């Protein structure tokens, strides 16, 4: 290859390029390592005059590169140099050739999204959703692969109208010269799959009018309708539905578009539109045996669930063949308001501890998902923390996931412990019995081990009764770290039981283990307030100090709220002053929501 000619092309030196071509430079020469021609190299320079010059002097248009299997047309489209692409098509560029990396034709490349730098991150920015529904995200990865592995080198500003108009012209031109609108790339995607992510309705209409199969399924079985739902594009969904998109099409995992809409918790408008076209698919089951309504209970919001119940007769009382109920599904939904809705709607029909065929209750599910608000709500409605699944596991067993140390794990563990989880309960695994203490030790879940030991020792000091049986005590003795924690916790509580706050008769242990009402009363003791402020040192009690401080701080804050509420009530109801004992009784009956309402609105 003539280095002088390539240098002139790269500099966009039209005069020098023409001069060298007239002097007889070989116009069909190719680079050794990749087989690129001058015409292919020129596509990145965006000089239409030079491109025309090379074509006029006989530079071959349809040469395929050695690596990547791409042509000059692929490259021109990839660089968004559409004017050059127009010229190549006029010169007879083959629009059917597929490149090697993605199996894309020029039409595939012409319709990819160019307005997002990070297609996956920007189209679905919810990280948790991406992790939870990685299978669903494969579609975006296919679309991203279609541009990144096919040489797409630029990203266009979203407000640039000029390139959008030119893209439409290019797509029409490709179709006019015979480009196959239903050609499939390596992921079984046709052009319409990638076009969905552009959000360009005009582009979609052109492809559909050209005969694009709106029901083509990609490698995971998703149709363009699935992908429009993934993008939460109501207009795109409507266009596809009105273009005969199949509402019952299933992915390889058996999910219909309605399943995806439910999983992604899309706008009610999309759900309503899907149901309008085929409401019967609400009962279609996916590979996991879940209906779209089941999936909505797991991922949706209360408004969408109400819509399905009130308008489409979805049955909250349904029990499937595995014994799974709406409560089980709602228990794994991060929105506690959804679980509350289901609890309220099924009260008297579904028992809060109703177990599926595997013995799992809603509390098991909420605990496994580490959703403390759901765990708290279920316990408040009477859920049994010691209900066992078919393996003998209580809810606490299911919350321990290896070395997980998340804040939610701590909250769920604390709730289950405080409400009486039986720490001596064993489950059988491969003919071996294990307690939750063993599971946490063997699973290197040190935070749960420590919390279990601290809780058990605290209860023993408070009630003067053993919590750990001989089996668990032997487990502790066999583990050096657990034994150190057990001994340290006992020693710390012994000191707390013998330590009294200055100018009071209240022990440190009483502040730690007293009932909420007792600690609230302590918060009114001015001597205790002063003594606690002067004496608290977090290094004194490494195990129980933070818990004691947290309890006392919460009680002090609540006492202040109570005093303010009492003043409000005394003014509103003309009762006695806030020091009157009747107000303690009144305040005890107020919920946190009641207190907040009075403070904000009185």
C-alpha cells in the first residue's frame, strides 16, 4: 500500500490524493495485517470528495476485510458518515454482507441507538433491577453488542436532528436497494430489535412497513414488544401492538410481554394496553410456574396490583399447585405497602402462616430476601418466627446467606431474635443436624454468630433462665471465636448488672434489658440523663454499649415527642398539663404515625 497516498487521504488532502492517483498509485492495494483498502480507510476521514475520487479511479467497493469480515459500507455506517454510505450504495455496495463479530448487515448498524453512551446503564439505570433480572438485560446487551462489536465508534448528541434525518434516508435507501429487513445477526436479532432502543417511532414504522417481522424472537426468545416494555416506552408498545405484535409470545423461560411488564413494574398505561389486546394471558405460566400476576405481586406497586384485582379480576386468594399464595409473592416485594395491601385484602381468607408445599411461610420468604420492613409487618400480623419448613428451618435459617454482612441482614436477624426465634431448633442436612448457630459459624457469617450469642446471653441475664441448650454450648466451646464472644458478652453483662448510674438506683443492665415502657420512664429521670451523658463511653461496653445507647437515645427522643404531643392535646382538649399520668396512657396508645400527624398538623 502506498504510504504517501494513505497519508494524503488521512490529511484530507484532495489535491495530493488526485495527483497520486493520476500518477498510477495502485487503487486496489490492501493493508497486509487487516486487508483494508484505501476506500475502507477513507470512511473514517469523512471526506466525500476523496471517497468519490477513489470510487471513480476503480477502488473496489465490496472488498471484505481479513479481520471482522466488514466492508467499506459497514465502516461508513459505523462511523456515522452517512453521505459516504450513500455514495457507496450508489456505487453498488453489497448490502447483504454480514460482519464477523456480530453478524450484522449495514441495515443492522444503521438502526442502532447512538444517543446513549452506556446503553445498559442509561436505559435501565436501576442497578438492583439489573442484578435481579440479568436474563432480561440480555436484550440490551445484544443491542449494545450490535454497535460496539460492529465498530460503532461514535455517540451522537440526543438533540442532533441532522443525523436523525440522514439515518432515515439511509435506512430507506438500504431497503430500496434490497436490504433484507429480516436478516438476523448472531443473536437472532433483526434490525427492528435494535431500532426499539432508539425510541424513534418513525424509524420503527419504516421497518414495519418494509415487512419487518414484529414477532421475531432473539436468542432468548424476546420479541421487539418485550424490548419496548424493557425500555418502558408506552408509544413504542402501542405501535407494536397495533402492528400485530403477539401478546402471548414467550421467551425461552416462558415469559410473555405481560410477565416482563410485571417484572419491570412498568407504568399502568402499558399494563392496561397489554391487557386490552389479550387479557387471557394474565393466567399464562412461565417456566417457573408463575403467572404475570404472581410476578407483579413480587415486583409491582400497590396501584398496579389494585388495577389487576379490580379491573381484571386477579385473584388474591388463589393458591397454586405448589401451595404458594399471594402472601408468599408479596413477601419478596421490596415495597412493604404492597405486602400490607395483600395482608389487608386476604385477612380471614389466607392465614399469615399459610405454608406452601415446601413448608415455607411468607415470613420465610421475607427473611430470605432480607426485607426487614416486610419481616416486621408479618410479625406484627402474627407470623410465627418458629414456623418450620420441610427441612426444619425457621425464618432465621433462610436469612443467613454465607458471609453476607449487609445492614438488612442485621435488621432481619435482630427482629427474628427479639421476637423469640428458637436458637436450639435443628434442621437436618445430609443426615446431619445443625442449629442456626452452627450454620452461621460454618458459613463464616460472623455478624450473625455474634448477634445470636449477644442476644442469648442478654436474655439469660434478664430472665435468669438458660437459652442455649447443651448442644449449642458444645458448639460454642468447639469454636475459638464463638467462645471468646460468649465469655466476653457474659463478662460485660455481669459488669453492667453491678453498675448503677450516679444519683439513681438504675443499673446499666436495666437500661439495656428493660421494656420499652420502662426505658421511656427512665428517659424522664433528669439525674439519669445527666449521668448517662457524663459517663457513657463506647469503649466501656464493646458488645452492649451501642445497643444501650441506641435504646436510650430513642427513648429520650420519644419522650420529647410525647411532651410536645401532650402540650398539643392539653390545648386541644383542655386537659391537665403534660405531667398528668393520663397522658402517658394516651401517648402509649398513639402510633408513630399519630404522633407525626399531631406534630406536623396541630
